[in-house]
């Protein structure tokens, strides 16, 4: 079990578990529109084993059981995401009554179980109809998303404990438009530059629209890596710093300083949208809280073969999880204190942290992984970071994007043939931490 006690975090600290719509819902029915992940995963070669989110964890039908798992585990909150195409099938225009009904019942189910609903408006399942109109490369997405955000707020806002606009803008932009690993699968520096700005413009535009509606407890969730040089050479040190700019500082500087870092702008060069600087006041709209997703560190070396972003990742020597990410808890303490010291004194939430295993392992290291990272949260709080909560990723084994169902992050095992849920050792560790008992269901 964990070495920490619930009291170590203070009585107001929130513990939760997190999921995302496309990764768990399935339920491609009842008026749900197509998303870019439906088309991306249907395209051979994009997802391991040809897996798709067509069924996933069947959460669309099994959500009461999943909420019971959260309540029985003693969690205070549930971080979930709305599926834009389930609520507005074409992305703009008419809402889907059955989609609204689903989230009405889901949110009421949380409240009935004493679970605080921590909502994310966008966790990557863009309506395909909007991709047809240019998707994130079209600056109009800011208005499309703001209208969607206002709809969500009008129907559910009074019951939400917190609302994040977007999950992991780096993944929406760079991973999906520069590296092509996620939907829509572009490998285009010009697309990446424009989406790297449009995703934050969209966030800020939605914040303004939600503020006009009187919405409260608004934030955004960004993912961070401890970006380090692969060697002490000046070139590698510069490579580590540049990746820190690409992954971390682009979003921190944009959101909290109203400007993008010069070293990354220099790499994007002429590909940035015209007059983007006019948008920076919107991009850096004041927030009520900030979400940090953290998993690992990465090592970088100079790569002179590349004309832009001249760097390449180097495999590190530390113990790794099943998805190949080094176990580096210090990085969580470092990023939390860096954000608190250099960027914002807003309330911070660790909105995702966890480790992957493969089928059949119930990886004994997972309890130690969580224990060490919870220790980093305590250390960051000791150093002055106002960390208010921690969400384990994920409640359930689920569709891990390009890795399909092969990589399992769940506190609860899912047998995808039977949809049977089985709490893992790490679930029991949280249950003991949060309830003081180990209550086998
Ligand atoms: O890779 C693990 C997780 N990382 N953050 C976003 C989630 O959707 C992923 O499953």
C-alpha cells in the first residue's frame, strides 16, 4: 500500500480518477456524430492492432458501475470529458437530445454518489464535420468551440465542480499536426505552427464566452515533461532546452505571460498565422485553476540533419513502464514548483498521473509509482505550490490512442471480451488511503 496517509494532504485536498470520452464510452449510437478518432483509427496503420474506440469500455451503457467503482474507492471527484460529437453531431448547429440526456444522467449519477464532476470540454474527439472545414487549422474553430462550450455550460454548468476547456493542447497541436501520431495525423510544420496558436486562441475565446455566461471554476489542462539534455555538450543542452520550449514553455508562456517563447517561434519561422500577436490577450485570459498532467521525463540530443527543430529523443537509462516512459517522480515536483514559482499562484491540480502495463501483469510497480508521485505532490506543496488535488490516470484500462488497448493505465482492469471490471492492487491502495479499509467488492 502507500507510505502516505490521507491526512498528509489536508482535509480539503481532492483525490480523483480520470478518463476521457473517446477512450471509454463506445456508444457510437443515439445520434453521436463521427469524430476524427473514428476516422483515424479506421485507417489501417494508425492504431496498434487496428483497435478503435467503437466499443471501448462500453461506458455509455456501464457508467453506473463505473461511478460505483469511484465511490467505493473513496474518491472525491471524477475527471471526465464531454464528447463534442455526441452533443453536437456536426460540431456546430443542432444539439443531440440523446447526447444531452446521457451526460445529464452521468453527472446526476456523480452527484448522487458524492463525486465532484471535473469536466473537460475537449479531449481530442473533434467532430469529423469540423475537420472537413479545416479543423484546428481553421481559425474559425475558436468560434465553433466557444458555441459548444456555451451549450455545455447552459445544460450542465450549474452541476460542474470545475471545467477545463482543452486537454493537453500540445497533443492537439504538435503530436497531431507535426508528428502525425494522433488524429488527424498531419506531419506539417505549417499546420503545427497554426494549430499551436489556434488551440490556445480557442481556449481563450471559450473562456471569454463562458465568463459572459457567468461560468465559474474555469481552467485548462496541459501536459508537461521534464525535458533534459542527453549529454552535457552545449548542443545537447540546447536541444533539451528547445524541447522544454516546444513541450512546456510554449503553453506556460502563452497562457500566463501572453507571449510565445522566442526559441520555438524561431523554429516555426514564417509558418505562424498572420497577426497572431493580436490574439495574445485572449490566449492569456485569467483562469481560476490550472491542470497539470505528468508522466515522465525525456532526453534530447542535437540533430544537425533537421532544418527545423534540430533535435532527436534519446532513450534514457531509468526503469521504464510498459509504454517505454522512464519512471521519474522528481519531474512532477519540479514542474509543480516551477509553475508556482515562475508562472502562476493559481490553484493547481495534478489532473493526470499514472503508468501503463500490459495485459495480465497488474504491475506490482504501479503502487510504488503512485506512491512516489504522491510524495512529489507533498514535496511541491512543502515548497509552496498550491496543489489542491490529484487525479490518477486512469480509472479504467481503456483505448490508449495509437497504442490501442495494448497499454493498460487503469486502476481497474477491463476484460474487453466480457467488459468485466476487476480492481487492481493500485485501486486497493487508493481505497485504503481514502477509506482506511480494503473493501473487496
Ligand atoms: O498516455 C496516457 C494519457 N496521457 N494523457 C492523455 C490521455 O488521454 C492518455 O491516455
